[in-house]
C-alpha cells in the first residue's frame, strides 16, 4: 500500500509539555487557516503490543544513555542553566528512524542507542507510551484538577505525494499518528499556522509558534508532531510561608540572593563520593524529580562523569528517610539546534546529501536540515511546570533518624523520571536560579 503526497521537505516536531499545574485535555482544533482532510493508515493504534521485559529494559537503558550523552554534550557547549526533554527528542527521532535505511539507519541506531531491530524497537516505544499514559489515576494536579499525562502524535502530509504504506502503518500502529492531508505547495504559511495552533491547543497554550515563519515552503512534504501534556503536584508540597530569601553559591565564587523553599519530610536520599541526591515524588508517587547535588568545588567533575551507569547506581541506592530540605525556586528557558550535537554523537550522514530515508518514500531524496529544541521549566512550592518542543526539519538532498540536611544552595543537576520504567522525561541543571 502507498499513500500519496509529493517529493520535498520533511519536518518532524515533538512538543513535550509537563505542566504540573494546567488544565483540560486536548481536543482537535477547527482552524480556518488551512483545510485539513484526514487520510489515516488502515491500521489502528496497537494498544496491546507484545513486548518482552528484556526488550523494554533495552529501550529504557538506551534512552537513558542517549539522554545523558546529549546532556553532557550540550552542557559542554552551553553557558548557564540548561534544560531539555530527551524523551521528546527520542520519540521524534524514533519516528524518523522508522524511515532510515543503510548507513543512515546504522548511525542513528548508534547515536540514539537503539539496540533493538526496527519492529521490536517501535513496539517497545509504543508500550512505553501506553504505560506513561496510564500514570496518575486518582492523583492530584498542581491546579487541583487531577494528575494528567497526555501523549498525542499527528502527521501532516502534502496531498497527492506518495509515501510508503509500511512507513505510515508503523507510525499509525506504534505511535498513533494519523495523516492529515494539507497543501504546503499552495499555502505553506496557512499550514504552518494550522500546525502551530494544533500544537498550542494540545499543550494548553504553553508552546506557541513552534514552527517559525519561513520554515515551511513549497518543498515541504511532511510534518510529524508529538505533544505530551503533564500536570502533577508534589506529593509533599512546600509551605509558602517557610520560603525565605537566602544565598545561592555560584561556580565562580559569587553569590545571588534567591527565594529558598524549606521543609522537613520523608524523601529518597543517597550520598556518595562527591555528591548528595534527593528524590521529590509527585502526587501518586509514579513520577519524581531527582536532584543531584555535587559537593562544593566538584560540579564540573561530577557533571562530566555522569553517565547511565552512575545514574542507575545513584537511583538504586535511594532510601527514604527524614530530610531537612532547602532548595530554590527556579525557572529556566532554553533553545538550541541539535544538529552539531547529534552529528558529534554519531549520526552525521542524516544531515548530508548521502542520507538514506528511503523507508519513507522509496527514494533517497530527503535529509535532515536541522533539529531545533526548545524547553521551559518552572519549579515552586506547589509543583513543577515544564515544556519542551523538538523540530526535526528534513529537506530534499541535492529509615528513622535525625533529619538529613540537604541544602541545595549551589549548582545542581536534576531529572524528572517515571519511577517504574526509568524513562527520563526531562534533564536539566541550575547554575544560577536567579537567571531564566
């Protein structure tokens, strides 16, 4: 089976929103800016994929390794605070990987740490997504409207262009991504507005104007979008009256005065040579934020050495005990191109005219021109709000005791993770909480 669309650019977008404090579930926008006609694959979403425990563990370990590889690369090339969603990036690239072949496929697998064959990999991503979608039953959101973790994917294709049925079937069955036929050739700007409005609606307005003006043109042929909406409260919220201004010690030896939240409660804790770690669960205790606090003077060494094996060791050694916790409110925004990072991590061919994405349309005429990622996080007494978006643009080639004090008053690294699967939804660092 083939699906008709015309040769040109391919753009994949992944919009990830973790709003530990927002509202209603998404709905399909009815937008006048561009006419949208549905043309889905014959296959429905597979809601009961057969995935072994070994395959799921392999996917989760690979995603963790990629997350920390990418984090370290960006940390080496970024000044100040940093925040990203490796889960969003992995899902977007996995959908792209479904169409990769030959050396392009091998390089992407190496860089992304995809160790499973294509059919088992996409089934494992499907199982992970379905597992995450069941999180939070009976739990509270930051806004008292209930915990929410919503995931949705969509394809936007040029009408009359032929894409391989097997490619679209994979995205439909494993990612729930239906095809919306649009006309980039006649009015790319109207289609851009339609897709941006869809992303904004799916993320409750937290991600606006995801695709910049001029990014879509008459050569554009496909846009894949993924949105995740996340809303949860802390299991142990901080009392606002306990928040007081205090010093936060910077890497250069200076200090800034910031609001420091405080509470004594039972949290997961581990400590080792050069660091302390504390885990703050969200309501329902299915997801958590883990803060990794290197010793004074040891931040760079700890950050450069943080890999999947060390993170797993830290997480495996977390034990619940009374913690006297002090930590700052903080807010971070970030935007960067991932092209150089992904090339450096081992998939350079995908960005050249030698790229082979023939699994998408039977030709070798598409390559990735850019991968753009934006992210936002805000942490306060009631919970966490986080948002991220990834755009992959493809174009034609040419235990009881005294409370353990944990004072987070110096730079730290943090992850937001799913407790059962270990999926790292967000990764970041705070060097200066007074800066956004």
